[in-house]
């Protein structure tokens, strides 16, 4: 069983370890209209994300979840990844363990229309094995029916240390 398939869907932000990720899910919940499962992408304005922006990311759902295109990543996410991936399809980086896990993670959010968090767990990205990561993924919907985008947060720390709030 992969680490992703073993992780429960997050129902309570208290299950997250990272204080930043708890703030991100609280923001997402506050922007989700009553009776809807997710906010629209334009609801996630930079002015609302403010100090959390360096740890956030946004991904487009392509062809109903057949693929995913990385759209926006904050500076801390880019620092972890080692470069910008804006515009890159996850199918273009198939075969790399980190991105294969990311594709499974995104697929599960798109299919369940629900928030999902993983970690903290050891980082699989090459050169970052000394880190632990925790990731939060949240659905976005332009039509109120299907998942058309994903918004989330990403935090990392040295193994066996606490997540920082700085």
C-alpha cells in the first residue's frame, strides 16, 4: 500500500501538524460558500493568502483529472523543488517518485472532491531526503460540480524537528 492510499481524508484541521497548513485549511473553509464543496479559484486571492503565500501552490485539473498542470508555487515550495515548474504537466515528470506521489495525491482530491493531507513523512524529492514534508491539498471548483483546480499548502522541516511558524 502506498503512503498516500493509507492516509485518511482530513476532516478536522487539528489533524495537521504544521501551523501554516492549519491556517491554509481555515482560510479555504472560510472561502467555501455554504452548501458548496469548494470555492472558485478566483476566491483564493493573494490578498487573502498574505503571509502564507510562500508555502502555497495551485494546480489545474486537466481533462477531468487525466492530468494536472502546475500553475503557481510559492517561494518556499520552489526552494524545496529546486526550480519553478509552472506550466509543467505531472505527466511530463512521470517516473520521478516525488511527482508520481503528487499525481496520486492530486487524483485522489479530484476524485473525492475532498481535502487531503499527507505527512509528515520523509521527502522523496532527490537531494531533499534529510527533510520531512507535510502537504495539504484542497479542491477548487468553477462550476460547483467538478474539481477544476487544486489549492494547497506545503511545509517541510528537518527530520525530527518541529514545524516553524516563521
